C-alpha cells in the first residue's frame, strides 16, 4: 500500500491505496464520489472525466498514486455556494442530456474547454468533446449547451 494525500473537491484527504488503484476507483470506492462514473474499460468514453490540477483527465487512465499532492475536482465539487456552475446550468437549460450517464464527464470536459477557449465555434466544441461519447447520441443539445454556457459566463470561472 502507498500513502497518498491530495485535495478532492476542496477537502484534504489522505489514504492508503494499492499502487495499481485507478483514480476513478479511488474516487468512487474510497471517497464515495459516485458522481464520477465508469462507462467503458478502454479509456474511450470520457464518462470518468475529472479535473486534475485544473485540467481534464480521464480518471480511469490515471493511477491514484499519480494524483498524490494534487488537487482533484469532480462533478460533485463544481457547484459553489449552493449554485450550479454555469456549464451545469447550461446543460439543464438546453436539455443537454438524455439518460445522463455521459453528463458528468461531458460537463467536466466542457468546463476545461471553455477555460481554454471561452468563446469556441461549434466546430471547436465538437473537437473539444471528441473524447467524450454519448450513447444516447445527444450531441446536438450538448453542443448547444456549451454554446449557451459560453454566452452566459461559463468560461469565466
Ligand atoms: S470510463 Fe474512463 S474513458 Fe470510459
Ligand atoms: S445522455 Fe445518455 S449517454 Fe449521453
């Protein structure tokens, strides 16, 4: 076992993990952060996307020990002071979800995309989300949601 210490959704945590433990399993199984979901075992779907030191990563593709000393934000830590993040609000407003399974990853990836490029074109949004799959094929409204977020301060946070 290896001791890791990191900050997750604003809280300091310290735990013993096996060196092979994936970050997504650590978040879900040891911290109970089940808002971050697993949609594949091939690192393709992006459902497990979180922020590691402010940048989006597929948490099934990162070992928990690699996050030692870092700051992780999950979908559960995105809202602040009881208010949804503008990107969360935009997904709700534009109905950017159907079953919702891809939504945590889509939102985390969209937040990162807008931090990099606060006013993306439709093509840039589609390219930015190409690593995230929606099995319900709800891409049209997802893109609309990111555009709506961009127009409503989603890239400002
Ligand atoms: S669960 Fe991580 S990419 Fe699919
Ligand atoms: S809304 Fe169902 S997988 Fe995207």
